[in-house]
């Protein structure tokens, strides 16, 4: 990879309070981490509290090759209580009125936006008007040709039809899972099978790409008249936290490097399977996974250990 792409995750950053203990979380930070492990320069734009939990986030992320743009505000650092099912599927209780609800931008953030190759954002951090305005402002400053990924990530009741519509309009790529697709189709009053709804989203919002993940049932990438389907790999699942974020990061890097749709899909699926084999969203990468974008490894992207099934959110 000759160019080091600038890839930004903007939105929530927090601690996931797992049964095994707390681990760093938040989809934008997860996305930036995985992009950086794949060779990009990752940036995280969010907010933390003036508290020990916020300091611990900075300390932990300092070990990674990620640039932090974390404002400090007079609200507590975000926490999410997480329960894990026997299948490794997380259930979240997301605390309200926390630091990442109050993300603001400074002039250096605007300069970064103008140089960004890809940015990923979701619906959750837009539950508060302050963060929503900042996220929208950042996306609008990103170059037209850059990748703008709306990883919808519907959580609890922190979304509505207008928020979803406005966010998709900002994006040129939508990532959604099968459960979210049902919710969106009901909000829009659409009927049809999954593929028909996906095509309607692409046509209605003029999307370049739509990624649909269906847990153990596989995943799809749609691009124009192209469609890529891949079965979900079978691995020993610890939990599925961060699998979707790593999927988005792998897909992003493949697209930026002009890989074929199938190659982008293979990279995304391989990385997300690796994440599911570990606790938490940010496992350390082995040399093999750091080298997934190396052309010499393309033929081995699908060589994964077969044990038990996983789900990609």
C-alpha cells in the first residue's frame, strides 16, 4: 500500500461493561482501530468526561496507532452495560446523557475532514442534537469522492425515520444488518424480500454500495448490478462485539485500494471472523491479518479455522 489513507470514525466512545470486565468500545473507535491495523491512519472524533474513565480511554488508545480527537466535556464518559448470550450475541443497555452526546468540532477537525479518504458514522451518537450537528458538519466537509459509510447501528429507541433518512442522504455507502433492514422497511412502509429492499434503498438514496450482514446466514455486498454473497465462516465465537465495525473497516480498505467487490467482501468477512474469536472489539492483529491487503495473500483469504458459527452485526 503506497498511500496511507486517512480514515475517520466519528461518534460514540465508551466502555463496554462485559461480564468478564470492561473493554473499550464504541463503533467509530472500533472502525478506526481496525482500519489502522490494516495500514490506514485512523482517527477517532468523540468526547470523554473529565474523569478517570475518560483518562483510561486515552491511556488505552495510546497503545494503538490512532490519532485521538477527544474533546473533554462536563458529562461522564460513556458506559454501556452488556450481557452476552450463550451464542455470543451482545445485549446493550446504553447510558444516556454522557460525554459522547456532546461532541464538538474545532478548526483542525474541519481540516481533517477535507483530507479524509473515508469516514464512518452511525445513528447512535446522533441521538443528541449537539453531536448530530457536529457529525453532519464533518460529513459535509469530506471530499465528494471519498467514502462516507453510514453503519446504521440501530440501538434501543435512539433513532427515527427522519434521522435514518437524513443520514443515508449524507452517505454513499450503507451498512445494515438483517434485523435493521426489517425495521427500516417498516419505517418506510416498504414491502419485499431482503434483496428487493436493499435495491430500493440503493435506488432511493443513490448509494454506491450497500452491505447487508445476516449473522450466521451470510452477508451481501451490492454495487450497481454486481452482487457478492459470502457464507458466514464457522469459528469458535467468544463474542460478536465489534464484528460489524471490523467488517466495515475491511470493506473500506479494500474499496480504497480498488479491489474487486468480491475481494473487498472477502477481506471484510475474514477480519470480522477473526474478531469474533476474541473477547471485545479490538483484538491484537497477527501478522497474517495485518497483511490481508497484500496481493500475495488474496488467494488465502478464506482459509479460516472451522469450529462453530458466528454472527456479524
